C-alpha cells in the first residue's frame, strides 16, 4: 500500500527512444526535426502576447489620464505656471 506522497519506483520504464517497441518511422523523424529546430516559433507568440499586454496597459493609462481628477490637476498646474510667468 502506498501513501499519497510516495514516489513510485519507475526504474523499469524506459524512455520511448530506448523502448524496443517504439516505432522508428515518419513520426520519429518528425519529432526529431521538431526538437532540432528549438523554439523558432516562440518569438512570434511572445511578440503577440507583449503587444496585447502593451495595448491593455495603454488603454488603462489612457482611462486614468483622461479621468476628471487628472485633467483638473493638470489644468490647475498649467494655469498656475502661466500665472507665475505673467
């Protein structure tokens, strides 16, 4: 009987490449080609996620800046600066 946190002994299980029943064919060649190319397509996905995040941040920033309190504060700051110059 095993406990829920016990680690099973899997020394009898071989990796697929060493298993004699593993099919060596088109699938194996395709998998080897996928592993050899690395993460060639990841940059496109990362750019897409980064672009979406930047757009979301820009939308939030736009809503904050165009809110009433920010506009009022900036207007008061500009008016006081102009009053100081005149």
